[in-house]
C-alpha cells in the first residue's frame, strides 16, 4: 500500500479546533477537504494523548544485546587490533548472528573508530626511561638551543611494500588472471636502509646503507655525512684559522660582515681577506657573506670569492626590490663564471 501524505500540524490543529466547536467528523472532512477516517483518527489521538503530532519512533531494535556489546567492547580494550570479522565470529559463538556492518555501526556509536595503527620504535623499558629523562632535563631549554641541534636517524624503506595488502574485484575462476594477482619475489620483498639528518634550518645529507650496520660503519657515516651537513659561521672577531680545521669537512662557511644581533650596521670590508683565504684553500666550499650586503658592497663579496650572500635591508628598503635582487644575483654569477675560466 502506498504511503499517504502526512497532514501538516496546522491542518491537524484546525481539525481539533472545529471538533471543539461542536462540528462532526463529516462536516469537518468536507470543510477541510480531508477523508472522514483521517479526521476521526486525529481527533481520537488528541483525546487519548492530548497531542496531534506523531510521537518520535524508536526505530528497529538493536540486533546486539547489551551483554553482547559489553563483550566486544571488552575484547577491544584488551586487543585493539581485533578485526570486525573476528568480533562477528565471537558474537556468533555467543548465539548472535550479525554482519560486519552492524558491528562497525555499534562500535562507532560507542565512540570507537577504525584507524591505521601508528608506527613507533620498539623500545625497552630502559630506553623509555632514558627518553623521559632527556625530555625532563631539556624541558625548559629555549628555542634557540634546539635551532643548533642536528638530528639523525636510520629508516628502512620497503621497495615492494610486502607488508601491504590489496583487494581486487573479480569473477569466479579468474583468480589467476594476471590483472588479479600481485607480483611477489621469493626473498620477501626488496628494501633499502637510509641514514639522514635534519635541523631547524633544513635537511642534511642522505646516505644509503648497503651493508649490515655495525658500530664502526655508523661512526664512519657520522664522520662523512653529519659534519658536512652542518655549516659553520664565524663572527668578525673570530679568526679564519679557527675555521680552517673544520673547512675540509663542511659544505658551507658563513663569514659575518657585521656583529650579529644588531641591525643597521655598516659592511665590514676588512672581513673580505677571510673570504679570499677560504676560497683559495677550499675552492669547492660554499662561502656565504651576511651583513650590510647591498648594491654598493656586493662587488667586494664577489671579488673575494663569495658565492652566496644574505641581503636584508638593501632589498626590503629599496623602491624596486626585484631589480636589487637581480643585480646582486648577476654580480655573484659573473664572479663565479670568471673564477671557473681562470682555473
């Protein structure tokens, strides 16, 4: 039978109002254009419940009893990795037959959600205590301290993703069709081990570990990759000789041409001999100059051997920052090209 149209609340209230005025079912139905049976049903509901609107319905009863719900929630508390299929089987053994969809809906009603398990390092109690102690010891360290820290670690990357699973939609007896299979290798899937490092200023070198990691190999990796990933900066008062012992192990050296921490200082041209000496001793080293660099001083930096510069006030305070940047860049590139031709 087709579902009938539900009367509006205003129409129902009119029916009750006319009934209170002493009019009969037939007269009310004729006046409002409704069926006599509909008018009678609304008036009877009003007399019985003192209301004309429909009461909210409770819906279908839960297929899982409160005891069954408690059982699966208890199972998940003890074993969070339990699947819906396993819970369905547990309920079936207890005498309740439901689908995985029903189980999932029940769990979501109780605030549970299916999520990917996060990957965390496998730590022993001693490791956990050491990590906690480190965190407590450095809890109040200022942000500047962490900007000086270089972090490093190793990670294993699965090339074929042997831990992952995929699903396919197929017809019966087509399970061996090439499109319905996943290629595998007998050694269990290839992988590579990588070592890397980073700091607050960016990423460092990336090293591929091709052999089994040993203590000696780890020290060698740190010696060949960690220090070169760190640049060294010297203030105007620091001699270039103090930097020389590290220059062969790093990728970049920064020569400050102003005292750090104070804006608006003038360019210190007497710092350029440091740049010239570094360029002559370490031709492949990235040498950066920071402090007072602008259109009037960029030639001193380029001629001394700098191939990287930091310029702030000269660019921001210019009426045409784009042209200033282009000028600084062109001077540096021209000097680099000239040095390459002189070799």
